C-alpha cells in the first residue's frame, strides 16, 4: 500500500467506551499529525510527531491520547469522549516539516453517542 | 496568530464557467499550498508555491503566489462537475512543524 492509511473509516462509540484510531504511512516521511475537522470550522491541529517525538500538543483534552511507536505508525487513543468530539479525524504526514505540504489519510468519521 | 481568509466561502456555478478563489493574509508565508477535499475523504495536495509572484498550472487550474508572499489565488478555467469539492489554502512558516495555517475553505459546486 502507498500513501497514508487510516482505520477504521467510521466509528460509533458510547461516552464510556475506549477505542483507538490507527494511521500508517508508507511514504518514508519523518513527521506525522492528527487533525480534527468539524463542520463549519477550519482544520484544528491536535498533535505533531517528528521522528517519533511529540513536538506539538495544542491544548487537547486528556481524553485524547496519542502514541507514535515508530515513524510509520500513529495512534489516537480515545476514552470517555463527549458528543461534541464527533468529527472527522485526519492523519497526515510530511517530509520537510510544513514547507511542501502534507499527505492526508481519508480520515475516520467518529460519532460519539 | 496567522490568519488566512478565503473568499468566497461558497461558489455555485454552471459547467464551463471560469472562477477564482482568493486566499489573503497579513502574514508572510514561506510557502503556500492548495488542497482539494471531497466529501468523506481527506484533503489532497494540489500544489505548493514558494516564490513570490510564482505561477503554476495544473491542467485547467492556475495558482498564483502574491509578490509579497501574503496572498494567493486559484483560477479554474471551464469548470467541470468533477471540480466540485472543498478547496483549502494553507500557509507555512519557515521550517516549523504543525504551524501550517489553514483557511476556512471554499465549497465549490459545479452543476452539469
């Protein structure tokens, strides 16, 4: 496979559940990102990992917990979410920081009930 | 905080028409990117412009970076229904990670 792959594509979870989103990139990029996209809002950066170290954490609530075990894989662990956390969660990767742009995955559509 | 203002927010046109989307800021960017996003999918990078005054063409799409590297435009000639989607501009600052500033997007609908 090539590009950035996100699983699952759709997820419905209750507020007391624990689930994880997975992202995998086969591009040899050295940085990976989690973004949240809600209706009528610009893309919101959540976390950035460069060379497997977290370099940015945009004041995201602790119910979202990222994990980057290696340069090709990124996880977002979810627990005790709220309905307002329902959104499209996008993973992206890049080679030269922000400069040349990102390759995004197709996203996980999350619904919290 | 750097802001990127995109206009218009919504654009509904007939097949064959031309259109221009604008992306403006008071900040200077080291590069500016344009993405297109279709419903249920992630944004796809269309182009990156890095030099003030630069013009890039991608088939019927023409991208321009302003001389002062604060603004950009996307012009589509003879729009087709397949051009329908959300167009996003994004500005990068130097060698930062995760400092990409996204505009709020332009939703384009091209009717057959």
